[in-house]
C-alpha cells in the first residue's frame, strides 16, 4: 500500500448507524465443503433477518466470482486473494450496519484467520457447515464432484485439494443431519445470544 493513502473517517459513527437501524453490523462466515449447504442456510438466515427488520446480505462465492473476483482462479494463491477481498468487502458492509453472511468454501485456516483479523473485534463469527464429504458428494448439486472424480476439475476441495476444518469456530452446524431450517435457526440464535441483533418479538 502506498504511504500516501490514509483512511478517511466520516462524520457518521457505528453508534449513529445502530440508532437508525436498531442493530449493528456483523459477519457470519460460513465455511464448508462444496454442497454442504452454506448458500442455502445463508439465504434462509438472510430472509429471516430481513423479515425481522434486520438489514442483511449474502455474499455468495459464485456470485462474487462473476464480478469482483472474476480475475481469480482456483489455485491456492488465488483462493487466498479471493478470501482477502471478500473479508475487506464484508468489513465495509458490516461497518455500514449490515449483517453479512458469507458463503465460501474458504478451505484454509490461515485465510479464515486473516478474515477474522480484518473484521472489527467481536463482530466476526465463524460457522462451520460440517456436512460430511460423503453427503456433499451424494448431493452434488452442481455436478462438481462428478467432474472432479473424472479429472475434469483440478484442485477440488475435499478430493484433490485439502479442506482445513475450523478448530474453534463459534458454531458448528450440519454435522448431525439437521435440516437447513434448523441450521438457520441456530445462526439467528447465536446472533441474538451475542447481542448482535435483538431477540425476536414476532414469536408467540
């Protein structure tokens, strides 16, 4: 970074935005194998939060690679840069008061640790969508495992490229066959328990 670049501080604080929105920003970082259900769960959480008046947005791996990260491949170096860029975008969105849900394989612990370090302390929650490889491959919603087994895709996480599972995530979901709805409820609950959003007044 050039020494001539300095951070510009605006006239609106995080507390100002919290007063307007009724909540602060946060980053729910969903990591897991392809086909684990990250995007499905993130989408359900986003819908639930919006219905409750919480500003939320999903940053999906495939969607981001259509634009912002269209220049990146899937080798280790490009995957690291992919996650770095997403972390920086998520930080800005969280600063704006958005509850950001990221749905990325993000296979390497070091990259996820870097993403956490970029976020404001206390706003980053790592969520391991721990659906077993066998189940992910059985689902294979995009046919990627089949292509990888046939040698058509190189560096495929879980088969020809490693996945480093989180060692101490804030939440683990999907390991015991929970439904996407049950997983989504768990994510909303941890946001409430960490007081990142208020408790629902809609139930009952």
